[in-house]
C-alpha cells in the first residue's frame, strides 16, 4: 500500500523530526510512505480575511500539485468526521482492497485548507474540535496510521 502524507510547513524541532522518523521507520514494514513537506506562506497576525483566503489558495495549489492523481485523499479538517482507531483501520483496509491502494493524508497550514483541496478530498477526518500544532498532528497521524496497520494485521500494539 502507498501512504502519502502531504503537509504544509517544515518540522523545526528535533523532537518532532525524531517522532516522525520513528513512525516512518515502523510503517516501512507495512506500506510505502511518502511524506511531502511543502513550504508554508507567511501569515502575519494582522491579515484581512481576503489575505487569509489568498494564503489558503497558494498553499492549496502546492498541495494539489503534490497529490498523486490516483490517490484517495483524506483531508485533516476540524469539521471532518471523527473516527476511532478501528474505523481508520477499516478505512485503510477498504482502500487497500478496493480502492487501488494509494491513500494521501493532507495536513494544511495554520489557516487550514483551501476550498479546492477540500473539494479534491474524498474524506475529511477530524482529530477532535481542539486545535493542535501542525507538527504534533504529523506525529499523531503517523502513529494512528501505524496503529491501523497493527489492528488490521491482528498484531499486538493496540489496547
């Protein structure tokens, strides 16, 4: 299975890069993982709504260009569905068997995702109504994908 994670923004702190590296290594036994880190736009605190829309559009264009054309796209969005780990596992299993085996997860920038990216997505997934740092979301997402593969294989890890 091909798992792509398309994310806006660079990991700067060592502890985030180490967390991502650890789960990327673990996932290597289950899937081909491709993490695409895209540059983010500068977002000063005093932006107008129109300027925020422009930032989302520019980041969205980069996201859409990075996605594989055949990918089943899951956008991380606060207004998305909330799934259990078992539901994520079932969704990945379904995509592996019936969906062509290519799933792309998208983590937007600090202002969220553009309407174009949301339109391209097949599913919207929320990790809850709280706001998380984008760096942490990358680690959380990879851990949950790893957990999903362990669940689907019936291997110990998920408790």
